[in-house]
C-alpha cells in the first residue's frame, strides 16, 4: 500500500473511531492523526497476537480501526474529567 493510501485509511479509521468512542473523541484533526498512529499500533498488536487480517483494503481498514479505538481509549484514560 502506498503512503497516501495508508494516510487515507488511517484518517478515515480515526474519524470513525472518534465517532464510535463515547464523547466523540478529540475533534476531527486529532482523530485523523490518532487513526494514522492507530494503524501502526493495530498492526503491531495484531502481529503480537498472531492475527492476520490480510493485505486487502478491508483488512487494513479493520486493523487501523482497532488500533485507533485502542489508542483513543488509552488517551481517554489520561484525559482530565470536568
């Protein structure tokens, strides 16, 4: 996959993860950045667990989405509550 495709898939996954998480995440731009970083984290976590989602568009999107949700959850643990 090209870098542009990686950024696009990560961005969409971050946006969707922000909408799935309670509270809507941290805003559109931060959610997109979180999605891109989440794609890397998702790939790392899936490889540690021995899970393969394939090399297709859907598999990459699922990996990115899981990583983004995981990263948003971890960030929300440190976010101050009002």
